[in-house]
C-alpha cells in the first residue's frame, strides 16, 4: 500500500487538468510515513484517487506526478517505458557529424525532475528531484538501453537540488568516462562541449533553432554576440557569412573555447574577436566610443530566479536591451532572449518595447523564437516554456 496524500477541497482541479505538481499548501493530510522519493497516491478531498507521484518532503512541490492513472505500478519497467518513449520521440536526427539533443525534458516528457542530454554517444543527466533520485539506477539502466550510448555522466549540481533537500553531485556515472571535451556538429559548425565543467550539461541545446535563425540573418553583418558563453550564436553567424563577430562574455574560460572553436572551424582569424567584460559596463563604454553593430544577440543568464526577483530581473532585461539598442546601426537587428521561466513572454516583449522607447528607436518585431523542439512544452504544464526570443529591427 502506498501512502496517500490527500488534497484540500478544490485543490484537485489542477491535477484533473493534468498539471503534474502538488504544492505543499494544497495538502490536507498525509496518511503513512513516505520517505523522499517514495511513490504516493494523490487523492482528492473526497478520497478519489487522482494519480501516483513521487513524494518530496522538503520541497514546496510536495508531489510530482508520475501518472494520472492510479492503477499503474511505478517500477523499473514503468519508468523504462517513459524513457524509451522520450528517446523514440526525438528520432534519429542524423546530420553531418555527431549530433546533440535533449532526450528527456523532465515534466514535459512525463519524467518530472529528470533532464538528459545526448552529445554524440555521451549522455549527461541532471537528477533534480526526489523521485528520479530514488529511481536513479533504474533510470540509468533504461537510458543506456534505450540509446546504446557509451557513457553516462551526472551533472546533478544545479541549485534546485538544494530546494529539494538533495546534495549536489556531479561526476562519472556509468560506462565510459566522459572525455574532457565532446565534439558535436550543429548547423555545420563543430562545437566542443565540456560536459564536466560547462554550464548545465555543457551546452545551451535549447538555442539550437535560434542559432540557425541567427546564421540565416548574419550574412555580411557586423555582429555582437552578447553573453556569448563558448561562442554558440557567434560561430553560427560566422558560418552564415557574418562580416565580423565580437563575442562578449564575463567568463574567460568560455571565451577561450570560443576562440579555439573559431580556429577549428577554419574561420579567418580576422573575422572575430573575444571581449571578456561585464556586458552592462562594456555596452556603455562602447556607446561612448561610438561603436556600432548591424546585429546584436543578447542571451543573458536567468535574471529572474524566483518571484521576488521579478522586479529586479525586469530592470536587468530593460537595461541590457536599452544599452544594446543604442549600439545598433539604422536597420540593425536585435535578437534578444530571456530564459527566465517566471517572466512571461508578454511582459518580456513590453520590456523590450520600453527599452526601444527610452532609446528613441522605432522597433519592429519580425519574429518570435523559442526553445528548440527537443525541449517540448507539455500543454498541461505551461511552466515548461521558459525560453523566449524576439527578432527586432531598429530604424
Ligand atoms: N548564448 C550562449 C549561452 C549564454 S549563457 C549559447 O548559445 O551558448 C549566459 C552567459 O552570460 C554565460 O556565459 C555567462 O558567463 C555570461 N554572463 C553572465 N553575466 C554576465 C555579465 N554581467 N556580463 C557578461 N557576461 C555575463
């Protein structure tokens, strides 16, 4: 018998709409003494069972649903089925070299708290909640069986683990040890991914579609790649025929890799520069020096980490977009992103509109961008949509 988490009256509504989270405030009582990660039955106030989920005693998200069918059994075979489905959904992308895709996008693939990225034949997983933590080894078996990959590396070193009451952990997990750098090819560009030390699982796979758009827009343009990390957008722009790319980032090691990748892709060394600096300060300095660009990409880190950070985060987005607009030549393009899930797309668009007003520039929205299709959004889980981008033209 599983423990039962009974909801307060009315709090079953979101589950009936197949939203997979039970917040601590929705819980009336817990019968039994489930441990972290144990499977519990979630029941409405009238006792009707609604589904099975993983119990997480330390998290605000007290239960994450594995299934909305209370007759299921959550075991290794059940979870392997979900892993297999997620892998099959991605198909075999193929291409002109080792490819990379997100294979498991957590809640959006029915596996709350589990993220798995594939780089060539290397898997990299983030175990971010008590549920997948409990079934860790069974999930690893399933991932290796479903993909035939050579190795699995763990990057469960994200801050959300702390909210779950779980220790941060990173390192070799299964099979072949991850090489220091894993090579992938995306849009005809060779990238090297540092799966051990890089951000997240090593690379911003969510921007794959947007990098392709930037490549298509970059021909002949002088490009500023703001918040460049290891050069993603800028290398795509060089491949697309950009006249020149300036990668701007605060991280020296990330820029060193961007430099190496430029060379390894055979681009003429005169076509790019890297600048290690704080973007907010450097964009202002460049205004004073009269510098300008034809295309500016802004892909900053998440400025809104929690609801209470929303006002400050909005000010950050406003400022960086304002400063970038001041550097755009007439007819120039601004490709600007927010990866803050708590900042809704409409509000982000208003912020960019405000920045244009303050900059005294007329701005046209040409296109909206979002996370690549290997980062699907489960329609009953709008939180799955976090990345939004705008392609704008300034007068
Ligand atoms: N566009 C990249 C991902 C960017 S991640 C890609 O497609 O791969 C965000 C980057 O912003 C990180 O590399 C981080 O080092 C950088 N960063 C964070 N704060 C910064 C600041 N104030 N100034 C410049 N760079 C910053």
